[in-house]
């Protein structure tokens, strides 16, 4: 009986582990691979999935870049305005500052 309970607990644990959401690093890596392969629409879907789970400043910055690649300047501008620069890594801060130094032009601006 104890052996069956242990097997059941192990199976339940493996099932739970398989259902956990992807780590943000996984989404970021898959997004970068998609971008390298010229699949900018796929990259947008991946990063939006990560954002729906837990939006972070780094993910917002990456979504801004993906929007720019896809020609969505309005979306890029909106995301860039929401980025908390202080919470970014130094390399991400450089990217954000570069984007801020070269304002995103939209048809309305």
C-alpha cells in the first residue's frame, strides 16, 4: 500500500511539474531564436504569452523591439512608455536609452 501511495505521489508531482508555466528565460530564448530565424510574428506571440503570465520590464523592452520589427510603432511606443528603466539590467538599460534617444515616430506624432 505504501509503495502505491509513493508511486501515486510521484506521478502527481510529475504531472504538476509538466503543467507549470514556462520560465521567462525560456520565452526570451525562444523569442530570440524566432527573431534570428526571421519569424518576427512568432516572436511576438511568444513574448505576449510571457507577458500574459507576468509582465516584467525586460519583457516589455523585448516586446517593444519585436513591435518595431513588425512595423507596429504605436504598440512599440506604448510599451516603451511602460518600461521601468530602473528595473532593467545594464545592457537592457542601454537598449531602452537608445530607443528613448531616437523617439519612435508614429503617424500621429
